[in-house]
């Protein structure tokens, strides 16, 4: 059975060109980039090339603004800790209720350390309000951390404007841009974003590599202390094959950005329209301000894990915000923050498409899903 | 995460047995709720001469293992006398499926509870709060789990860790604030001093649990409020219940109605009167 992979916000297939670029660094060029000999020096050059590729794809002004990390979570932790550490006289952090756990779990932890954290709410469409952010700002805010786009709904947040508001009050601004890379262009040139996190495996590079953009001139405190790697900003011998892969993937993602906005968007729209034609469904998230490949749809009175199992049997991979799939016994914090009613929140499905998905794959889902919903509604004891 | 379900679980999930409702049911057991993410209704037909369960049907809202547990339960109880049926433990339900992942054991517990409720219903016993008085106070407010239920499940399944208790009952799986209390209960069991533990039972609090409150609010809205709104071609949708804060959305004619303010204050008063004077009602804009 062929796998139809529509779960690209979770992770992506490694692009064959990326594999080709990284392979030599797994096999032939195993030198340590910190070594004095040329064998290691060549490897260091490859890292610098990757740094340029990532900087260029993000629109950073200088390659040294990029620090390689092990994942998006490390980038988020580094960014937030660094910002708070370099604004010691301020004691507040503002973020949103719908951040990725990489930010939310840290924020809750910081509360125990005495920081005052404000979690901005979202409206029913999953949008944050800049007016609310403005109201919350004061001279005690060290950092505002707001994701560039939500991983569950795909809703895009106005991070450049939020960054400007943060700066007007002397605070730093961080964004988790793990979901937007290669899909939505962010303006780093405007100087409103100080810190930005990305992850390799969301953009067709392998797992185990990420990066943090640190605006030139922004104070920085390293998270991992150790050797002088990454100009003393991140200790630990570099994940060279991963870094080379991320560089190549960044270059490819930039090249494919237009396709994401046109062909992938059209695929998503067709899938979405067809699924929403079923009775008792709802779209979760602002229809006009979303990532091009993401759709989050709820099916009333059915449960998400049961849905995923039935799809899985047809080779279709998606994800859900139901309690049984969240690992916490409670439905998705994002859908709850949006006020999605219980009988819809438990039956949510997220499809996230990317450049490798095809019309045929979307056709298969459109064909497979309606009988599954019908069957589970037959079994369900909730009928209206 | 992907679960390692056994072939039997998959079989009973993909081809469940006895789905539906018995129209001439002699007993009905309904457990769980939409808020908790799983709910099961079991209907049974009884051979009154022999006190035997003649037939059983289920309807389940829930995950794969909840549906599979319900299906196997109906197969296990058909033809059994009440006494024999009530001897079925949640372990046996899970066992009949070739085992359930530890995190899913609460599905088998739900099946066992539905069976008890259906038989109690047939016998004309109430399973309301009165009946559960001896089960003690609520420990886990997120899922409305009583001390009595935790003790029963810990004892029957020989549980040793908080994680086990969460897997079997959901208790401790929400905000986590009751984990200390669960640890205390577990310690009593491992020390095997049941007499002492009895003394520590606190008097039952008249306070509603989160779950009871959610059910009551839903009931009032569905039975007392919505029928009146529907007469005027309007309606409301329950958006969320967070502690004492209830949010609703007005739909149809009610949305944008000039008398909406009056309507919502009437609803709020009703909820304050019946549920809790501290209830607050928030109306979310339509489409918002």
C-alpha cells in the first residue's frame, strides 16, 4: 500500500538533493571543523557555506546572524533564555496561549523561577490581537515571543508588527518560525525581529538540526556552554552532515516558495472545500491568514484517534488535536484557546501538504474520508 | 503517538460487534462525557426468569481502544447471568482483546462501569451522587474521579504508580494537582493498612466536580434554554466551560438580536441559581 503523507507540519521527507549534499560528510569528510589541519578545515568551510545558504534564504543581512542548533526546541530555549538573561532588570515575558510546547513549557517553567508570564489569547479564528499586545506592554517586559504561524491551524501571526510594538517598549522580540520557513517570507531587514527559530526536519532536511537567527547587535547569551564552536554561541561539536543538509534544504525551500503559494495552496483548497461539504464540519482557523498547505477541520461527534486509525489503514497520514492523540488526556490547547466546542475539538483532523504532494493523493483522501466519518458517526452515541 | 494495538483490538475497532441501541432495552448504562473525550452507552435486554443478559448493544464516542473495549464487552456479557457478568473485571476486558496499551486501560474501566450502570438501571437502582456517597470525595477535579474509584481500581488491578492510576482512571492526567493525593493513596496500599485509610475519609463535599458541573450546565442549556430560543428560530452553542466561566455563542435569530442582552442575563441567572452563584457567562461573537 502506498503511503499518502499529509502530515508535513509534523515532519517532512528528506529531499534527495539534500541527502546527496550531506552524504559526503557522513562518509569521506569526517574531520572536526575545529581542527587545525586542512582535513578539518574543509569541513569548517562547508559549515560556513551552509550558514550563508540559511542566512540568504531567511533574508538575514549577514551569515554570522545564524547559529546552528540541534532542533527547533533548542533554538526556542536558547532565544528565550538569552533574551531574559540580557535584560536582567526586566521580569516579564509575553507570549501566546497557542505556542508550541517548546515555548509554552519553558514559559511555565520560568513562572516558577519568578518571571511574570502573560499568555495572549486568540479569537475564534485563532488570531492574536496586536491591540491586546500593546495594552500588555510596559517597561518590565523583557521579551515578546510569538510564533510566526501556528502548527495546528496554520494561522499566520503579524510578527513584524508585534516586533515593532515590543521594540517601542524596549523589549526584545523572538519568533518561532519553524512552520513558516519556505512557505511565508518574513521581513528580517526591517529589524523588528531579534531572534528567530527554525528546524531542519520541517523543511526537508533530516531531524537533529535547527538554527537560530540572532539579529546583529542583539545581545546574546549562549544556552549550551562548552567549546568555541559557533563563535562561542553554542558549545558542542557541530552536527556537520545535518548543518550541510539544512543549508541545502534552506536553499531549496526558497526556490520552492512560489510553488507552495500556488500549487500546494490549490491542492489544500480543493481538499478543504471537498471535506467541508460534508455535514457537521467546521474549519478551525482564519481562512484568509493561513499557511498555504495546512487545513484543520473538525468533524462533529467523532473522535480524532479513531479517525486517524481508519485513515491509517488506507495509508493516509494526518494528525488530530483530540485528547487521545495529544498525550495529555485533554484536547489540543490551540483548539481550546480558540473556543472550539468539545464535540468538535475531539474530532479535529489536520492535513498539512507540501511540495511533494500530488492531485492523486488529494483525490484519495476525498474518496476515503466520507465513509469513515459516516461509520464513526454510526458508532458514536452523540448524534446531534 | 501511534499505539501498538493488538490484532484483536484492531478487529473489534474496524469491525465492531453489536453496534446500536436496543429499542426494547431493559437496562441502559451511560458513562463518560463529550468533555472527557470518551463516552459509552450500553443497552441490555434481560431474560427475566433467569436473570440473564440476552442481548447487548453499544454506542461509543471515543478512540480505537474505547470502541474495541465496548465491542468485546457486549460479546463477553451476552448469555451471562448478572452475577457472572458482574464478575468480569476490567483486566478481563483488556485481556479478551489480547491486552491494551497501559495508557489505554481506562477504556476497559469505562466498559466495566457501563455494565454496572446498565444492570443497576435494570434493577431500578440509582447511580446518582447518593449511591456513590460511600465512594468518597473527588480527588481529580479535571476528570471528576473520586477517591473511592481510585481505591477500587488500585486494589483490583494492583496498581503501584501514579502513571498507572492515570492510565486506568485518567486521574492525574489533567492539571496534575492531585498527584500528591494519588501518591498518598498508593502509599497506603503499599503499606497495606486499609483500616487506617478508612479513617482518613473526609466527609463528602457538596461542591460539584468539574465533570458534574459541566454535565449540569449542558443539561440546563439543552433542556431549559435552547428549546425556548429555538421557538424564536434562534439557538446557542456551548463554546467552553473553564471552571466557573461559561462561554456560549448565540446563533440564528439570537445572533445580533436586540434583546440578546436580556436573553443572556436570563441564562446567566438560571445557571447561577441552579449550578453555582459564582458562574459567569461570556457571549462569544458569532463567527469569532
